[in-house]
């Protein structure tokens, strides 16, 4: 026989902690990173550390974190020392016997997260380089146009003077 506690979208709750003492599996939401504590409070959700705090107070054997905000597309930070934890996903099936395997998966998920983060960073860097290259090319083209205009004016100084003289004549009353 085993005991599972499921804590839905909520702030840490003493009643849940008391009811879940010594559970085999705690499924707890961790919508926000710890840096977003104020958001978690205002929206009645928990941070990752708060979920682990609940787990620790319950003395849960395995903690499965769920309900990550898609606004923060990365895996939660590493698990506190001595805490057996896993990341939960939609339609996931969990039993107490699969706990050790889920805990091992965390390191692989972090590797994937780091890999995808590097891809995103590389994309951002490439886009920034592209923007900078475009700006440089536009600046070079603008300077080239200005240089051509100056060269044209140097080749035809009379044309410019004539225009100025014509302007002066046109504005002088007869």
C-alpha cells in the first residue's frame, strides 16, 4: 500500500502538509522560479523552493514537480541535496517503483535544457550579428552615396554655381 498526495494550483498549505506526512509520492505544482516569488504569491501558485519545502515538511519519498509556466521555458533548478524529485508532464504515469528512474532522468532533462538553451542563444547571437551586418552595410551605402554626390559636385562646380546665380537672379526684383 502506498500514499500519494496531489497538491493542485495553490500556495504551500499546512493542511496538505499535515495530511501528506510520510507520503510515497507528492505531486506539487511549481509554476514559478524562485526569482518570481511575488508573482507566485499574487497568483496563488508556488515556487520551486516552496514545493521542495512542502516535500521536506511532509517527508515525502518522491516529489514530482508539475505545472511549469511556459513563460519560463527551462527546467527547474537542481534538486536540493537529499531530495528525490522528478519533473512531471501531461499524461505521465507514476508509481513508487519508478521513482529512482524519474530521479535519474532529471540530469538528462537538464542536459537537454542546456542544449536547447544553447541553440536559442546561438539563434539570438546570429540574429544580432545579422542586424549589425545590415546596419553596417546600410551605413557603408549611405557613405558611398554621399561620396558620389561630393565627387559629382566636384566635377560640375559650374552647375552648382549657376544654380545659385539663377536663384539670386530670380529673387532680385527687376
